C-alpha cells in the first residue's frame, strides 16, 4: 500500500491491535463505546472544519502569524493538537475505569491494576495532564525538542478540560511514572501504543513534516489560549453521541460520511465577513439606521467613522459625547469599519445592566437586518445575561432553533415544532439563537452578542474554561457602553481585559458621556500594552491635547501605538440648565412642586436610594393624588419593570413617538434607573446630590426634546430647563449629604460634585450649566486632583479624600486576588494561568459579585399563595404579546407547571435588596428553601429549576429573615424591619 493510500485511510492502518483496543468514550446506559483512535480522528477533522468554516479571519490571522508557513502551518497545528488532545487516555490511570474495556486491553498486552486497586492515586494523573507529559516526551524523543520549549504546545493538551496544569501537578506526575505505563514487560507495550498513536496523528494531520521547523517557534500566550479553546470546542463536538455515534452503531458509516453527517447536524452559522462600507459617513448612517427624510448624521458620528477609516490599523476608540448624540449608532458604524479591516466575525455590545441590555437587543437586530454580509444570510445572535430567555425578542429566536444531531445526506432535516414547511434547510437568511451555542460557556461564541459588562469582565477573572471566553471576544469588535459607570473594583478587571484584547488585536469602542482624564489615559495605556514612564509621558501628551480641545472628544490608539485625538463639533442641540439648591425635606419638596406645577407639567425626581424613592412617593401622593405620581426603581419583578419602562416611554418619550403625555401635573419618582437607556423627557428635574457625571447624565432627561418653538408647548413656568439639587444640608458650613447617598457614592465624590457646581448654584440665572459645553470641564474638575471649592471646605475634602484612597486600595487589592495575570512573553507556557481561581463562573449573583464590588441580594421568583393554599402567578400581570392571560395562572404544587405557566412565573423574578446578604443571606435561603416543590425546582421544569420561590399572601406580603416584605405593582418591593422578630 502506498503512502498516499495509507494517508487517505486515516489512522487505523498505522496501528497495531493493542493501540486499536484503547478506548476513549463509554456510555454506561447503552454500553456503547468509542476507540481512542476514532475520537482522535473525529476531533482533528472537526477542528479543521472549525478553522476553515467557523473561525473569524482575524483569529486565524493571529495564529498564522506565529508560524513559519502561516495559514497552512496554523491549520495543520490546530488539527494535530485536536488529534493528540486525549493521548492521556492511553494510560493505566484512565483505562482502568471500565472493567470490560480494560479487560479487552489487557488481552492485548496492556496490563493495568483495577480502578479500585489504583485508588486515589489516579487523581495524580488526570488524562489531560498525563497527555501533556506524554506529548512532551514524544516531542523530545522523536523531534529533538528542548524540554523548555515543549510546554507552549503541550499545555493545550494539559488544559483541554478548562484549567492549564500547574508546575506542582506536573512534577508530582513525573514522580509517579507507573500511572502512565504499567511497570515491567507491559510497560514496553504501553510505550509502543502511545508512540504509535502520536506518530499516526502527526502523519495523518500534517504535523510530521513540520514539527522540526516548529522547534524555533515561540507561540505568544494569546495564541496558546486560542489553540486551547479550539481544541476544547472540537473535543466537545466530537464527544457528542448525537453527532458522532458510538460503536457499534458508528461502524455503519465511512469516515467521510460520519464527518459530513455530524457537520450538517451541527449546522453552525458561519462568521460574519464584514465588507468595508464604501459610502460616505452620511450615506452610511442613512442606510444602516433608517434615518427619516431630511435627517443627517451628527458630527460626532461622522467623525467617528472617519477616524476609524484613517487609523493605521483598528484599535481602541473612546467616544465621549453628550447624551442624545447617537453614540450607540456611531459605535455600530465604527464596528462595521473595524470588522472589515480586522477580520472580526461579530460584535459584542457590553451594557451596564440587564435592563439596558434588553433595550439594546432589538436595536442590534434592527441594525443587523440592514448590514451587508448579515442581511440575507444566516448568523448566530445571543442575549447574554441570566434572564435572557425571558426576553421576547430572544425567545422568538430560540424558538426557531432545531435539535442538534447528525444528519445523513439523504435524511430529512429535523425541524422545530410548528415550522414544518420552513425546516432548517430554508435558503433565506435569518438570525438564529443556535441551540449548540447556548449555556454559560458557549453562548458568548455566537457572532453577535448583547450582554452585561460582567460577561466581558469575566475574561479577566481566573476561572475554569476561561480560554473559551477569550476565544469569544477575540473574534469580535467589542463595544463597551456607559464606561463612566464602573468603579475601581470593576476597572481593575476592565483594564486587564483591555490589555488582553490589545494582544488579540480586538477592535474596541468605549462609549461615555465623558471620562476623567486619568481614567481615559489608563484605558488607552492598558489596551496599547504600555506601562510605566513611557505610558505616563504619552498619556500626558494625549491629555494635554484633549484638555485644550472642545467637547465632544474622540481618542483612539492601535495596539502598541500612540493616541490620536479628534475634536468634532457638537450638534446644534444645546441646553441651558439653571441649577438651584433645594433644602432636603419632603414638605419642602411638595411645597416647591405645588408652585412649579401651577400650570401643569411633568417632573422627574431622582433619589439615590429606593427607600427615599418610596418615602418621597408617599408624601407626594398625599399632596397631588396617587394617580399623578409614578414610581420607578430596580426592585420590581421583571414583567412589572418592563411594563414600567414601556409606560414611561409612552408618557414621556419623544414627541414624535407618543401622544399620551399627561396634560396636567405628573411626577415620576425614580432611582438611578432613570439615568440610563430610557429616552424620556421632563419639564423639571429634582435630583439628590450625586457625582458630577451622573448629575449631568440626569440632566440629559431634562428638556431632552424640543416641544414647539422655544419650548412653547411646555408650561410657561417650565420653559427654562431647571435642576433642583437636594439630598443634602446646604445650610451647613460644608454641605452634608444624606446618609444613603454617602453609602452609595462616598462623601468625597459628593463634595467635589457640589464644589464644581458651586458657581452655578450660587448664580443660576447668570451661570446656567451649558450643555454640552460645560460637561467636560465639570467632570474633569470633579475627578481631577486640583483643589475645588471654598477654603473652608478643604479640611472636609481632604478627610474624605483620604477615606476614599483607603477604600480604593482595598478595592484594588481584593479585585487583584482573582484577576488574570498580564500577557506573558512569547513561548512561555500557560502553566498555572488560572491557578487559585474561582472555579466556574456565570452571570448569577455569585458570578457578578466576583467582578463587581457589590452586595447583590438573592434572586427569587415571586408568586402568590391564595387563601386556600394554592399557588398562582401574580394577579395583575398583563397579557403577553399573543394576548394570553398571565394573571392568576394556577401553578400546581404536585405536578410540573405547563411551559406557559412556568415561563410566566419565571418572568416574575426579583432581586432582593443588599440587606439580604451576609448573615441575613443564609437565614433567608434557609427560610425560602422550606417551600421546596420538586416538580418545579428539580429538573422537570427548566424555567423554574433551582429557583428560590417567594410566596406572597393575598395581601401581597410575607416575612423573611426578620423583615416584612410588601409588594405592589405601583411601588414594587418595600422592605421594613419585622417588629415581631426578636
């Protein structure tokens, strides 16, 4: 038989009987099994298909650049590493686990002790680590590799279960050679089998003629990460019996038929291949965002696209512009340019909260329908947060996805229920939530993703399968919204993630109303990969340029490059806001609003804590009537929160989109939820004192839209935009913010905010805040190091500054415990890369707490217990989009609820306040677990599985962990101390 014929026949002709007997997979239920050689071939072929058809061009290019022959070497390396990843299963420590299969191997000379006899020693040789050691020995013996150089390749094998080995583990296994080969005569057979398998992999998958040249390669650590991630994916796909059937069933198909059926069944959408837009910036925005006739792109948007085109290569762009300037649209347009120039295969939009993520998801879908290379093609999309399945837009996409199973050439394609005619072979393009690209470890691999910023920060957290998160972002353009909202703790992770994104050459767009100069410089330095004196000098030059420039501001830097600055003019839209002091007190507020609303008008009152929201709403209802006061905060169940947002947009949204604006007096009392995402417009703003950037963000809800010439459609007293700042004792020698505000923001940020606004507060008529002109000076003053405020404030400011410094040091130290290390030198293996990490992580309260310095309360599902003891969904819920009744749907306790009932209940999720944390958390969980419904919380109901159920009585109250909880659709959750709890 010729060598060419042997290559086409694959690994089997190269193996003796002992090597053919080694097993890799076993199904205890069916007793089906898979030989190791078969799984090696399957994994390698899947890896090559992933490389050819799924991996974005930018990721392929990064790997290819590290190898002498570029793409051909990279493809060979990927296939070969996937082939050898499970060589550690050809060891006694692994093979002894299934008696019947181990006996078959013993019959061919591969002696081994039983699993029971081997005992806990087996744990010293997990098959990934064992494979790493075996592959390293083989590279040294067969190809003359130096021991110090093998690790950059073997770590892919050692880390293919999500955690690269640590040096101590490697040394421990070297000291226990009997776990790799049984001592005595059988040891020679074991060695021969391991060598045969490794030789066959190298010959079949193109590595045998290249490993000699690869000895001089120094693989960058980002490339090692990407290779490991690809091998993991190939292994997972090749390990699915639905795609790659086990023996004896597998014997009925040829190798090629087996692979083609599996790939058709997997049906992964290909990556986006962006086409660089040839239109002018104005034409680009008109076509991508369906601008109305006569509308045109804003200067910031045009300048952002022009800068993206002018940069030597795609990199990090920071867009600082006022609220309402279309920063999101600018980011998407820049992403299209960056993707075409970098080979990115998708976009990830990182938002600060689930609510902002939900609001962004339909906007992404609308954009995708107009983008060449996406529109009319099949692409994967995902909404990445823990309650994504409850989002109607995303649920509709999930409903289109069919099962994942191998499909033969002549077999019918399985279809989703209710879609018989369309099937999954339809030729028309569609956006899909692909069934295989789900779950906390794979979901981010979809091409287009909207999610919370936690999903991005997790890329800087030492955790299991971190390589998959890196692969997910390495192939995309990343857009980070509301960057000013992230504190020191989160910034520690964000800066480290940016340093890795720069190493992957991932284009990034950061959006913010404005950033402190020091924070802007830190982001640029982290991404560009510079630190120390050089970065400081370059950052200073950039800051000097930016400080002299007009606002808005665009700043960009390529990996390893120098910052570029653009200063587009602001749009013609400008607002003058008179800022006035208002003494804190509910009677004072109510009296002032009586005067201001004598001719009607819509007022937004923003409080810094939910407790103050509810107290304020109660007082204002007593004065103005309940029908004229609306409450909005974060402690509503999900469905009520969505209804609140829709109602606010309907009543207070842009004039061209609503005709339901209240004609008389109306007051909305809200927490910080009113700062973000909602396009709402009010005649008057009352705000608790807060940090300067957030106060400016709140002012963005004031006179946001033009209502008639010179605002003539507003009440006459309210045609001048005014912001009344309260929540502090203005009569004190130094302002004293209320305790709740200090707990949320810290005293230093509040005092500096008061100080920079002081000239405007002292003379509101002659010194109004000019938006957007004053935004940047106010923010830079508030967050700079220079003195602000009167002389007699300085002692209080210094004391507060020292307290903040201690807090920031504490935050940074705590964040650094689980933070990923920086990018290492090329050729340095990833050994210990996630050592002392957090294990698995996801977008739960526990996961978020790892990247946010917050005390999230419990997540619960809220239902109602009726007088007869039965359970039902909440009685006021509105019908769904199909007009099906959701209110008062019975939830059987002794059976699994219907899919509709379970989904409705799950849609009433609620996150309890931070007071249910610490010791109170344990007590609350213990009490909630007393209501355990196995048909709900077990595996029978995917919507309610593992959820904690909070059952309210007929008055919508309950007691929990020493607190009384009251809930209403108008006010949400109210928590008070239980007077009877001792």
